[in-house]
C-alpha cells in the first residue's frame, strides 16, 4: 500500500498543526514526493532538526509504504 499526498499532509499536521504544506508527486506514482512545509515550530532550528521533525511525523512509513520524500522546510 502506498501513501497519498493527503495521507502525508495528515501525518505532518498531527505533529505540526500550524504548518502550511504543499505536496508534489514527482513521478505520479504515489511513492516519490516533494514536500514544502512552513511552520512556526521550525524557528531557531537547523534544517536537520526541522527535517527530523517531519520524518518523525511520517514514522515507520519512510522506506516502507513511502519510498522517497524530498523536503523543503521554512520558518513561518
């Protein structure tokens, strides 16, 4: 089973309720996405820390039901 972009948004919103999220399906296969995420919770954090928050939100799906997720994170 693969994840839809709506599934990814829902998971991220649970961790970052204030986030503005844009998901692009890079190949049209529901398996390779680019997510642009803006959140106030990113303020003062390094890109690595910001990305860790997002990957924690995705949890066990990374590398299993979701093959690739490219991230662009920004402070609001």
